[in-house]
């Protein structure tokens, strides 16, 4: 807990430095605090160039961050979150400390010179690198190391966006991929610490100034539901387009990698010249869209332009996040949708801004498939409880449709394209590639669901297993009972405690004979006992038993071979 607090404070310090770097480089390259707030204007110190300076800014920025990333930390390229997810899933939470420094400079240079990316990916990677470094210094266990990495991510999100709850759920939902009391407590401490210091540094205001949200008519929920489905399609489309552009850049470029951002910056400069609203993160444009400040045609142009500019920034080797672009795309989509339904149903549709806000969360949920984070961060941005119901509806539908359309999210797709499966074995690992059927043990004698707990306790104590399978009166498998649950039940008052095995039986997540051991380990490690039944593929009947010991024997066999 003490280390989590320190990591939260460190992530906030990193956030302060990072935001200062972005502001400094933005003023240096554009002459404005945020060029997106005055698109099309010239550089105050280069008036003879007029708006054409945007052709040179990405090139100069690329000449600076290209060699920096290529020489010192290539993992700082791109949007950062996938690298943190990979470090937690397959590298024991180990992240090089130099990533924090290189990511800060590279991302600030990318955004300041016109790169159309967000700052959440960099600050997650920066905070996570700080957490990993502290974990190595303190010589913590691997589990604690992963937790400190998540604390760094939570603290970074909380400080950067003044959204402490979103920081917690971002870390749990995307970085750790699981929820536990210990993880929740640690990430909350880190997020609160970062949030308190961040509010002292940046003020107690949300990073976006969004309009009030109101639902004026029950029929609007149907419109929000349709918007959630559309947002899912757009979110998945953004993910695919992002990597299609990256593939195109890889195919075109044949020169040294350190020069790629500078040469590619010419193409990005052309996009910024045509659509200067794409310069940097673009929060002023997003806010104006939520206020209904643009016509439908221009909103759709902004939507497509953001997809192109963000994808091109990442494709040429830029460093920055995709969370803010997802919000931008959602805001323009929702505003265009809101104007359209308002013209069709003027007495029912309600305010345009409501659709823009809901679509922001729904597009992010469709792209990242992180529904809890999407709901919480939009709630923290608006501070209005009335947003919850329509937001939850749209985000739930967006997440479901996204899952039907794509196996991967915008984060995991990057890793899978590199041949990395977060649920599979790490490359070169001695355990994980084997099939469960090849390493499982014989199935222990099952317990009838009708026997009492005292008899079950006796049989569990003789079995040598911390859990046993359970069958009903017809001999059909119904689940597993653990020694822990039986001991807890026997310690309760007789009047309220369960009396039969059937009352404590729970079916664990299915593990099948043809499943890889790496995938089955996730179920085994989260199981209440020391093992789980292995089911056949056709009928779902238990045919073997996977325990921690059998998994370790598989590792020993692999090393001996």
C-alpha cells in the first residue's frame, strides 16, 4: 500500500512534466497554446509562412523524436497501452525505466508538432514504467510488480484527466484484466494520491468543458440504443483502419526507421493544411462539436479526418494514445447523429450534445471494449447522474456488437499482429504451449451432490486435493466443491449454514482437453481449490483433472526435453 501511494505520486509528477512538455513544444512548433483552438492561423513568429507552417512542423518534430525512439526505446513508439498489457501478461510487469523518459519526450514532440494523437497512452506507459522501476528497487514479488504497474497506469489517468475513478477501472479492466480486493485497494490509493496532487497542480476541473446533459423524452432511449450500435461499428472500423494505414506505411517505407517520422511528416502536414482542426489532441474542436457548433457535413469530415490523421501519425512512427481520438470520433459521430434525428424528430430527439456525449463513451467502448471505464470517465467528465442510464445502454450495446464484429480490441489487435496472444504462452516459455489433455491427471472420485458437509469434509481431507468434482443423482457433472467453501460453511451457525454439497457446488470456467495450457492456467489460478476438472469437447463431461502440480510437471518435462 505504501508503494502504491508512492507510485501514484510519481505518476502524477510524470503527468505534470508531460503536460508541461506538450505545452512547451506546442508553443514552439505552432506559436499557440493549442493550435486546434485557432485552426488555419499562421505562426506568430513566422508570419511570412502563414498557415503553411503546418507542412514543416511534423517534419521537424519527426527529426527529433524519430532518432530518440529508434536509439533508446523502440517500445515508446505507438500508443503505449498494448506494451503495458504485454508487460503484465507475459513479462512479469518488467518495463525498462528509460521508457518513461523517452515516452515523455517522444509523445510531447509528436503532439506538439501536430501529431493527432492523445496523451492517455503515453501517461499510462510513463506511470507504469515508474511503477515497474520502483518494484525492482524494492525487490517485490512478481504479483506485486504487476500491481505496481497497474497503480502507475491508474495514477497517470487520474492525474492527467482529473478522473480518479476512471483511473482505477482503466487499470483493473485493461491493464490487469481482473478484479480483486487487493488490486482495487492499491489502485485506489495510487489514483487518489495522483488525483489530489493533480488537482493541486491543474485545478479541480475536468479536462473537458462539456454541456449539461438531459434526457427529455423516453423515446430518446431508443435513439441512444441505435447510436450505441452505430458507435460500435465506427469504433471497430477505426481499429481496423488504424492498422491498415500502419501496414500501408510499412509497405511504402524502405529507408531507416529513425528517418521515417520526418519523411512521413510531410504527408501528415498535408492533412493538417487541409484540415487544421486535426493539429494535436484537438480538445477545443471536440468541445465545439458537443455544443452543436458544426454542420453535419463538416462533422463527418472531422470524423474521417481524425481517423486519417491519427492513423497516419501512428503509422509513420509517432508516439501517442488512441483514447482521445476515440472520444473525438465519438463526439463528431454523436453530434452528426443528434442533428440528424433532431431534424427528423424535432419534438422527441432533444439536445444534440446528449448524443455527442453518449457516442464518446460508446465509440471508445466499441474500440477498446472497456465498458466500465467508458461509463465512469464520461460520468466524471460531466458530473451529472442523468448521463448514467443512456450511457450504460449505449455502451453495453456497443461492447456487445463490437465483440460480435471483432475478436480483438484496438489494443490487443496490435499485439496479435505481432504474433503475440495475451491469453497464450509467452514466446520461448517452457510452459503453456502444451495441450491440457497431454498433462492432465486422472479424474478424482467425484462427490454426490446429496451428501452432507461433514462427510464431504472427510472425503476432501483424504483426497489430497483442495477441491473435488460433484455429480448429481443421475451421475451428471454439475460443478466443483472446494475444501475452503466446506470449511467456511461448517464454521457458520447451524441454523443458517448450508447442509448439503449441492448448496456449495459451483461450476468453474470450462477447461477442455484441446485447450492450450496457457489458457487453462488463467482458470486454474483463479479457481478456489488446487485444481479444476478437464472436460471432453463433445459432451462436456469430466475426463481428467488439471492441478498446479500437473502444470509444474509439464514445465519440468519441457525443460528435460
